[in-house]
C-alpha cells in the first residue's frame, strides 16, 4: 500500500513538472506589433496608433498547437498613442485620459474562455482587468492567432469600450461644435517570439 502511495505521488509530481515545462513564455516583437484606437466625432472619424508596447503571454504549445493560455499582461504609455490628424488632437486626448496622473494603459488576464485550437490556428476570449485613467474594469477581449513555428505566433483582434464607463469626458473642439462619440474600438496585431 505504501509503495502505491509513493508511486502515485511520484506520478503526480512528474505530470505537474511536465505541465510546468510545457508552458512557454512569449514576448512581443515590438517593431512588428501595433495597437490602434478608432473613434468617431460629429465632424469625422479619427484614429490613434502606437507601437510602443509591452506584452507577455504564457502559453502551452505542443509543436504548433496551442493547448492553453495561462496568462497575458499588456501595457503601453498612454502618450505613445498618436493620431495622423494633428498634435492638437493628441493633446486634447491626453488631457481627457489624464496622462499626467495615469501615464500607462494596462491589461492583465484572469482567464481564457472558448479556447479552440485547430492545427496551428487558435482563437478564444481573454477575460481580465483593463486599466485606463485609474479605473479598472473586467472586459472580454476576443483573439485569433496562428503559430508559424514553435517559437513564433501572431495574434490579432478588436474590442469596444465606452469612454463614459471610465469617467472620460468626450473631447470637444471649436467651442463644442465638434464632439467625439462615446464608443471606441481598440484593434491590435501582435507578433510574439520566445
């Protein structure tokens, strides 16, 4: 009986150790990754973009198949977001999201839902905490990815947020004649490497 217990404990420890080793940490390839924010206004749609990003994903990969995603952390300097419109819009946006007090935008995953893996392609939803202007909300971020080899993966997706949910006042110009809409679409395209 004692030998069975010892054998069982040894088997559990072996499996746990194997699972830990199967998890791989991937880091962002910054010059091949970007985040864009699309918004609307009473005059025209607008866009801001950044490539100044930090992101780490811990994934379980067997060959080129993703079996699990343990954690994802993301951050970027808020003032790295730039529009192609003008620096005036950028300054108004930075004031609205209070970059002097809250210089970073962050996301930390809590769990993964609906993970599907077929061949070297995978998809699902990251659920976690998104922090903007000092306000933290739990959001769901859909993703689609492809593993090109055991050491590289490309992941993309988009999600929507409302500025009002984070206490952000809509940006105005021309004495209030131009006003941004409340909804934002965040689009991301990340390339990861070990």
